[in-house]
C-alpha cells in the first residue's frame, strides 16, 4: 500500500508539473500510468499485463494504439466475480421461482419448476438450456424494464452467497478490479461482455466495477414499447432476443461496440471466440484466461489441468490447448493472485 | 467567426486560470461552456438549446444532471444530413444493384431489381418494405463485416449528390454539428440513433460527426462467426436482425445505451417514440424536431405545416400536433438556421 501511495503521490506532482509546462503534456502522457497491480504476485501474468499496457501507450512503439481504440472486454462470471456453485443470476432466477410460486400453484406439478420448488439439486444440475429458458421467461419477463431493474436491485441487496455469506456483489476479484482501473488509467474503455443478462448486470456494473451501463454487452430478451397511463414503457417479453455467449460474444462486440478489442479476459469455453476475435486483427493484443485452481480461497474446476470437471464455467482441455497454441496467458488464481477479494 | 475566436480565447484563459487555482475548478466547470451556436439565428430553438444546457450543467439547479447521465441522441437522415431525394444508404444500395447486375443476369427479369436496373423512378417510389429488404439482402450481405466497411467507404468517396454535386458526407447540417459540439463541450455523450444501417453509418460517423462507432445505434442484419484461412470473420447474412426505427428507436436506446437520453433530436415520424421515451422520465429534457421548410437552400416537405407530402422523412400533421401538445421544439430550417452547410 505504501508503494502505491508513493507512486500516486509522484503521479500527482508529475501531472501538476506537466500541466504547468503545457507543451510537455503530450509526451508525458505517452507512458503507462499508475495505479499498478498490488494484489498480483510477480510472474508471467502480471508481466504480460504491464508489458501490453506499456506497448500500446508508448507513442514510440510500433504497437502504439490511439486512446479511442483502446477497448478491453471482460467476461463477468468466473472472470470478474464468483460463479460457483451457480451463476449469480441463476440463483436470482431460482429465488424468483420460489417467490412467484404462490401465484402459480400449477408449478408444483410442472417441470422444471417442480424441481426448483423441491430444491432438488441433482435434477437442477441436469436442467437443459430449454429448462433454463423456461425459468428465465417466467422470472425475467412480464414486467417493465424499470420494474425489472428494481426487482434485481432489491434481490442483490438481500441475497447472500452460500459459502462466503456475503452479498454477491462483494465477491468480485480484487486483482481484476485493479486491472480494470489500471487499463482505465491508461485511457482504455472497459466493457463487460457477458453471457448473463445485460439488464441484470447493468443494475450494479457502475457501482461494483466502475463500468457504466452503456459498456455492458450481454444477453437479452425482447422488449415491447407500450403506453401505460399515457407514459411509454418497455415491457420485457418472454422471448430470447440475443445470446451473448460463444460466437455471440464476437457478434455482440461487433454489434454493440463496432471496434475490435485490444485486450480480452475470460475464463471458460464461452469466451473462446471473444479471445479469437480480439487476436484476429493486427496490433498489440492481450488475451487472458482465469484458471480456477484455488479451492482454499475460492474454487477449483476445469477440467483443464486435471482440475475437477464442472458444468458451470467449464475450462476444457481444448481451451487450454488453444491458449497455449495461440499465446494466450492463463492466470492461476492460486499463484498469480496475492488476494482474491477486497474484504 | 471573430466572435467565436474571441469566445474560445476567453475560454482558454479561463481554463488555464482554473487549472492553476485547482480548488476552483469544480465550480468553474458547472456552468455551460463554449462553443456557442454561431450558425443559429436567435429565436425559440436556439434559446431552448441554451436554456436546457444551462439547466442540466448548473449544479445549483434542481434539474442538474451528472455528467455520466448526459446522453443526447440524434436521428441521422434529415436531422444531421440531407435525406432527399432519397436516403443516402438507399442510393448506395441502388448503385450496388447496378454494379452487381453483371453477376446476376436474372435481375433483368426479376423485380424489384428490374425496376432499379431500368432506372424506373416511379416504380421505385412505390417499392414496399419487402422490396427494400430484398435489395438490402442482395447488396448488404454475403461479405464479411470488414469487406462491407471497405465497400461502403469506397462508395462514399466517389458518390455525389444529384443536386448539390458533392460527396454525401459534405451534406451535413452545420447548425447540428454545432449542437453536437456544444453538447460534448458540456460533457454530453452524443449518440446517433438511426433507422439506417449501423455498420454503414459507423464507417464515417467519427470523421463526419465526431461520433465514434460505439455511439452509433442503428438497424442491423444477422452476422455469423466463421473461420477463413484460420482467422475469424463475421459474415453478413441476408436476414434482418434489428430495425432501429419507430418503437425500435426506444428499444434500441435501452438495448445499446441502457440509459434514458436527456435530449433527443429527430425530424420525422420514425423519431416519435425516441422523443416520447426521452421525455417519459423525470428531469430536464429537450426534444427537438427539424422541419424541412427551406426549398431554396435545401428541401421542403411535411406534409405538416402545409408543406409538400413525401415518402422520405415524412413529418405528418399528427407529429406536429404531438410536438405542440408535449412542448417539443420544432426547428425551422428557414428561420432558425443562418446557414445550412459548412461549405
């Protein structure tokens, strides 16, 4: 911490002098800026981040990138916050099923709701994509966008993680928050590109990650423009509009941002195409994958690297092979991170 | 011009002093900033813009808006640039039909292509939405996103407007460029929200309007992730994905930006819901519609206000009635604008 403070102090003096000198400002800005990455151990991952930022911000470098093209994209679940034992938004959906069941007595005899209401974990583990779509349609649609945001906000304020006994929004990875800040300090625009619901993540993205709603790209359902008491509302319809996962992440980046990222961070097979798409154009590029290999402080799952297999945030051997083949950097939570959480 | 220069000079001195004073900076920033609106005549439209900006940037005002929530959305065709006698992108599509006809001899006997190839203006005037979809599918799909951008760029570099004999990207309204700049100088994020093609507009939005690709919301077709020679490409498919017009403009704003605008600018019935959606939430709001009532310097069409009727950029009486009823400000090109173009 004292190092960080010292660096920050120097930086402030630096800026003050630069502003007074006027003409020098441009050159001064060219080098990578604090804050550094205090929660990262020295090692190949930290070095890769520092080297990349140095390269794209150094005007004398062949790989210099103009500030307006400094785009970095981050998967959320398992990359920025905890996704085990279950994606946070899936927990939200299951909680909503319990809450709404009073108005739906038929759910007691109707799958997939029956399994949810019976807390039948083994049945839920085998839910198909269509089961989840049914649950999302029943729990995420039928209200206005404003009403949905309020529902999500209230749930996030009261729900706790079963192992860490803290609000889900506390369970963000401190080292990744530092990467977000470090990139933004170097004039990057940081985006979330998540398979999760865009409207759900936008509720807390600014507060938790410093990422404004307009920088959240995610999955969405259809909305319909209607008038209620003379005022326009957007009603959420029980129909999928866009799935921002796998190839959808590259498609979503092109659709919502319209520029190729310089850097992309993920942790599972759903992030493969986002990293490929990032690397696919020329210039300085940084592709990173978080490997959950720390069962003591967080979780351990792969099945890459012989870690336990999982259906939530799968990191298969094929992804590890691609990472190695293409020069993507794998972040070991155990080795690369001094601490996992900010608390 | 000399006034503008004087104002700018004062502004620079102002900023320099403010930076040296440090602590004063915050207060100083609170008031509306230059540049002003030199191509606007004094009148209710110019006053409305100035009053709105003053209100949202004055920290002592009840209607003060935090910089991160200062969002302004602009329709493009007929609001930022000329749309008569035909939308620029429609001209592009028709030109592409002529270019591609050599590879499609069957088009000579097949509508809607036959009418295009015969330059049958009266038949084209009656093209249905489905005719246009067929033309867009044939001319805007079947290539990668990168290839499409290059095609659009090259066309824009060589095509000229039939009346003004200049590149289409010259035909932007100088007074509106000044509004964009004025808002950005006051920390607004300016977005284009167009019924036109998102990918098409992104080709020139930064250069022409100072609006980066990520701030362009528009209509789009499906894209598909594929590999070509080991590299990922996004192939444009001949299928509509999203129509950003009418209710689609409100839906698009929520989808792509996730925040309600404080200000919205349009000129036709396709902008109705964007203005309603903007006004629908509390706070300081500015809704404006450009009325094309200047046949000498540009065009005259409505049919509102007894102007000639048109199928391109229709401003119906019902929209004028809604504007009057809801306090939207109508900009008269003839009365409010000192000059139309920058050339």
